[in-house]
């Protein structure tokens, strides 16, 4: 029995030592050592996945030595990529490749270091299928009151986006229906609208883009059977970083409107607008887009749109959402108002890097 316990103890010790030996290691300038698996590294930071603290990011200025026990991909400034175990110290690097040949050089020539998983994701981004890399979510909201009056409101929404190094595709759809029924049995629809569309954007430079879009809308209360808008233009990112993006844009569009009153209107428009994205925290995201459409066919008439959303991440896949959507037209048909504002709140599900292939 004693021999069995001794054998098990030695096995556990050996496993622990083996794991320690096989782990990648960062030796810091203050003498500390961090072990784990190197995820990626650039000229500013090194990302390390650990068992004790999850994923951590360390400034390269604080690192004295790097040693990897598993092969990494090392991209150099001359366009070459080396694959092998990496060791660096004193501003120099050494890569032990598969054929046991060692390649060394100055760290200033290293653009980025990636793990095999990071390299696969990077290569997929170079030429992805249109069915891959979709991000977004589905929103649901419902409210009900009973008593002397009965009201119920249903709101559904979906936002999808796919972004690569070259382009970005965005799709959206929203539906809201609200009804009010009095004690006498009189039922009234207070909101019934469907909005949807898409936008394709291609990068012209690091900050400039060209895009085309299509928007469609039905609104019973505004007597709108269908509004179809096709257009395109240019955009410029005044701010573009991980925490915030601000794009200003402008262009031209063709607007076709059909109202339930029999009114038909076709017009050419120019438009200007801005698109804002703010990552308020790791869990809270704010998005907003404003567009102004002066009418060039009937001068003096115009319309504008405003869409905003605040999304709070509750769990890995569940969110709490608040959205506001406003539509204003300066020349509404008789018996309808200029402005139509929709406010909704509810829960949603979110997904990342989803693909539509089986």
C-alpha cells in the first residue's frame, strides 16, 4: 500500500514538473517569471494564457527573456515567416525550426509572433469565405399590461456584421408592434413598423472607405406602405481605435415612397451623416448613427434618421439592450405627423465569428 501511494505521489510530482517544463516562460526585468502559453506578441505587448490568471498582457519593455516550448510563427519585416521554438534576450531572437536549424537576428526585425491558433485565424482573415466571420445578435422585447385597458408591445431586432481587412458588410432588421384595447373592446394599433437594410463598405485607405447601401421601411402609423432607398458614398474615420470609432460620411441616394393614401413620390437626395461606436467598458457598448437627407428633386424638403443602441453584456451569450430609432420627414402625407420615435428594451443573444456553412 505504501509503495502504491509513493508511486502515485511521484506520478503527480512528475506531471507537475512536466507541465512546468513544457510551459512557455517570460522572465521579467524585475526577476519575476510568468509561465503559460504565448498567444501573440508585437512590438508593444505579449499576450500569455495562464492557468492561474487567465489571459494576461505584458508590456515588452518589462520583459527580459522569452522562451517557448511549443512552435510559434514569427513574422519578419522582410516578409518571411519562421516556425519553431522561440527564445529571445538582450534584443536578439533565436528560432529553432523543424529541421533543427537555428535562425537568429535582431528583435527589431520581428513584426509579430503568433501561436498556431492565432496564425490560423490570421490566415483565415486574409481570404475568408463570405459565409464566415459573422458577428451580431438577436434582440427580443415584450411588455403587457391588463386592467381597465390592455396593452401589449412586441419588439424584435437583429444586427449582423462581417468585417475583414478589406471590407465590411452590415445587415439589420427591426420590427415593433404595439396595440391598445379599452374596456369597451375598442382596439387601436399604436405602433406597427418594419425596418431593414444592408450596407457594404470597402477600404480605400487606412481611414477612407467607399460604400453602398439599401434601406427599406414600412410604417402603418405614418401611412407608409414602403420606402426604398438606394445609395452610396464615401466615408472617413476621424477616430479609429479599439475603444472608439467615429466615421463621417456623405453621398447620394434615390428615394422611392409609396403611401397608403395613394401618394407616390420619387426623388433624388444627397446625404451626410456620422457613425459612432464607443466601447464604454468590457461589457457595455454604445452605437449611434445619424443621417440627414436633403431632397434635391423638391428643394426645401428633407428627412433625417437616428438609430442608437446601448448593449450590456450579462453573460457570455446574453445581453440587455436599449434601442432608440427616430424617423423624421418634413413633408408627411395628410393626417400623419412628421416624427416617429420608437423606444424598445429587452434581452438578446449574441454570437462571435459565426459561419453559415454546415
